[in-house]
């Protein structure tokens, strides 16, 4: 709280010294903008952006987990899919915006597709690494105890072992997806949302509203990350605490 209050004081003083709303709106001006638009943010912009985010990350999970698990467990799948993944993965997600508009139009699906392209590969790669790093002794021990089928070995041995790596990939993917969401909405894939409003208010030179939406994005990103860490690290992966206690 002290550090945040200090930042606000420095921000307000800097804005007073500059004395130009276009260059740096003050904290008081951003608060006034919030009082004028908080209902619009909560009822219109936030639900649309969360919908885009949920679509992209959700479909990314559905695609990345089975592909990453297959590549990490089956050598043939790794040899077949790895060249395709390594060709597509370096392409920046924003480079897909023209195709997103052509394929889906200015719809929620188009924005969700850009978010998907940003989220899918961190999850896929971390899932692959988690499965590939499984010690062979665990597999051999499970076979001795009766788990001889691949589906049982994946379910009871490989997936639990890889879960911390998968969780790390999902967390990275969420951060990248949040940035892709804002960029996609700003560059015309959507006609609404938090990112779209930043670009819209920029054209109107209302920089206090631009800064307000930037702060909203930062706070929401923080809340999403902390919520994920609480659910996954404090609940699902509580056994991993170990030396961190």
C-alpha cells in the first residue's frame, strides 16, 4: 500500500508539473473518468473482453493438451508434429489478424482466434516438456504394479508428474493471451472491449480515459494471475510446497 500510494503521489506531481493532459493525465483526472464510465466498463467492455479471453484460452487448452501429451509420450507423434509446430510457433499471433478478419469477420470468434494463437503454444510446449522429462524408473515401477496400458500410465503417472509444468505453461499462456486480446481489439478484430476502447479514446485525444482503461487491464491481469495461482498452486499443487514453506 505504501508503494502504491507513493506511485500515485509521484504520478500526480509529475502530471501537475507537465500540465498537459495529452502527455500525462493526472490521477485525479483518471478518477473523474472512472466515475463517468465505470458502469460502461462493468456492463459492456469487461464482459466482451473476458469472453474473447475465455474463448481463446479455453480452445487453446483443448488443442494444446492432447497434442502436447501425444508428442511427449509417443515418439512417432513427436516426429510427425514437431516440424509443423516449429514452423507455426514463431509466427507472431498478431500476424494472423488479417486472416482472422477474413475467416470470422469482426466477431467474438475473430478476437478469440487471436487469443488462441497466443495461448496455444506455451501450453503445448510445457506439456511436451513435462511428459518428456518423466523419469523412466516411474514408468517401470508402474508397469511392475500392473499399469501396463498407455492410457493408465498417462493418467496415473505421466500427467500428474507433468502437471506443474503444464500449470506453468498455462500461466505463461494467460499472460500472452491477455496481451494478444488487447492488441486484437485495438487493431480492429473487434468492435468492442477494453482494447477497442483504448484505441477509440486515443482517436478522441481523451488520454485520461486511455490511461484509465490501461489501469483496468493491468488490475484485471493481476487478478486473473493471482486467482489462477491460488487455485492451482495453493489447491491442486499443494503437495509441491516443500522447501517453499
